[in-house]
């Protein structure tokens, strides 16, 4: 019963971590979309309103891009640490059930720049 309970708790943690990754990715994509929108359609007066929690704050265009870029960098670090935690939890689950991880335990996620590099190479191969 104890092993089943631990497996259930770990499985629940896997679900929570995956949901958190999805929410982080949505924030990251929102920042990217906002930066792109500012680049394509700069504000007439040079200022933009940004949501910060429950408030809206007026920033210059350059300052807003800087804030969003910093937030994106923080999000990407959090995504990396959450993926590492997810991997550890999955390793615990696998060890509980005697799954041989030698074939996939050394795999690591790709950074966004690595993905872009691969996608760029794939496009040039066509």
C-alpha cells in the first residue's frame, strides 16, 4: 500500500509539474507575441501600458521590451528547472517499478536556440 501511495503522489506531482510547464510556456509565448507586436506596430507616443499583477503601469517602448525580455529569460530558467524536477520524479517512478532507464535517462531537452538551429537547418535542407 505504501508503494502505491507513493506512486500515486508522484504521479500527481508529474501532472502538476506538466500543468506548470504549460502555464510557463503560455506566459513566454505571450511575452514573445507582445514584443513582436511592439516591433511591428510601435506606439504613437512611445509609451505602452503593461499589466503588473493587479495594476497597469505605463512604460516607454524600450523599457517594456526590456522588462518582457527579462521576464522571458526568468521563465526559461524556471522551465529548465521544472523540467529537471519532472525528470527526477519520473526517475523515481521508474525505479519504483524497476523500469530500466538506461535507454532514455541521459536525454536532455533542447534549448530554444538549439530548436531554432535545427529548424533553420531543416528549412535549408528542403
